[in-house]
């Protein structure tokens, strides 16, 4: 499909730089294909679901994966930035480096030279491989838990580019850019639909008899990359790792069997379930890497509804929601959201989409 089909104009002032307070006060656009739109707020969610429905959350936890450092090559130095996006070993991470032209295989990178460092003042790595699009494989001098500790000391929360271009990360982002149920460290981007949930909202969902189940997909920085191809067939997705437990698989299969709905909170949960599903839509325990790319025409096997934020034009995520609810439906929904003052992107408002 032509990528131009997924383009739209978004006024700059619609991009949210901070989340709603409290989180569940964010607006929620309910989209029922063929039936229309309804303006709600996130705390209305229990009234929109039925007892026995199951919400599926991604419990990945964002790590401080934005690193600033100095590249040394002989006597020559240059300032560089790395955004880690996928761990491949105890001491190895795939990362996007900027500026990519300053990086070569064999370079030594010294991170943490901003007065915020540890381990004798630096966290060092070697560029083991250089790949396309500024992607590299970094081999760190530290490994395992020691590397994790160093990342927390020298790293920054990797805010999305459309926020980071307008302000620096700060202490508020340490909590704002993390779901209240995050527990499995490894993401470099938050599963942002989950940012709307509060303990009070969880209590209201419990009182309604709506189940909660958790999966893990470690969101990578590739989620922010623009689609540069003219046709979706030419776009390459970056892989992300995740897993579904047998307990969660059994619970979701049981919900389907009794006629209840599976409601994915976030596109990451949906992509993981679709990666793990058998051809008949049932689930079993699953783990691995997925680079699934969902565009209109895809036949969904798992979720009946999707709660998600508002996404960038020409992005793989807008393509996914267009596949889920219909491209024309989503064009109308986004047009309504822009006209009605909804706040967009990671810290913005949400939508509840029912499957076309």
C-alpha cells in the first residue's frame, strides 16, 4: 500500500508535552466502526466493558537507554548519542547512534562524561558492528547486573523525538513515562496506552469484574522511526523481544471460549498476541523476537478491542490501527480528534477501538 494513504496534517499544538493529571482524566475517543464516535474520558472505561472481559497489559519497564558520550579514534574525538533498543547478550545491545557518520566498527565510545557517571567516571563500549540506518552493535566493558547498574547511573529516559525536540527529560519523566504496573526491565519506550491507568481505575475495573492479564514486549526505539519507503511493502520493522506465559494464554483462551472480549491495552500487547497466536486464534506460552508489521488487509486472530493513543502520520502504528478499525474510520476519528482538541502521542489522550 502507498504510505501516502496514512498521511494527515496535525497542528503542532496538539502534541502533548506532559500527561493529564490525574492520568485517568485523559480524554478517550470511543470508535465503533459503522456506529460512530463517542467522546469519553479514560475513567469511563469500566462502563464500556462487560464483566468477564479481559484487559491485556504490557508490563515492560522503561530503562534509561539514552546515552551521551565521546567517540575516540586515535587522537580524534567526537560527541555522540546512543539509543539502546534491543539487548542481544549480557554485555551487548543494538543501538541507534547519532550522528551515524561519525561511527565506525572498532570505535571506542566513552559514555557518562556529563558529571553523572559511575565506575571510575565512565561506561565504555566498543562498536562491534555497523549496520544500516545508524544502527550499531555495542559491546560494553561491563556485563549483566553491573551493566544495568551503570545504565541507571549514566543514562537518560529516552523521550520520544517529538517531545525531546521541545524540552529535556527531567525528574517528572522518571515516573510520568512509566506505567504503574511496569516490572520487567528492558524497554526503551513506554507502552503509552498504559500510562493512563491509576490505582483508582484498577479498583473500578475490579469492581466491574473485568480481568487483568499481563504480557511482556520490550518496546524498542524502532517504534519512533519514520516510514521512509513510498510503499509499505518496502518498509522493514525492527524486531522486539517478548513473551506470553502459559497462565496468561490459558486465561485468554478461556475468555474467548465463554464469549468475552480480549481488549489489548496498547499496540505492543496486540502485536505480541498476534505474533503468539496459532492459526485458529488460540494462544500458548510463547517467547522470542517479533517484527510483525500489520497493515490494512491483515486478519486479526486475538483482540476484539484496542485501547491506544493517537499516533504519528505515516507511522506503522497508524497503519496498525487502520488495519484494526478500518482506514476510512480512522481518518474520520483522527479528523474528529484534531478538531475537538484531543492531545496526541505518548503523553496525549487515548482511544478505544472496536474491531471492524
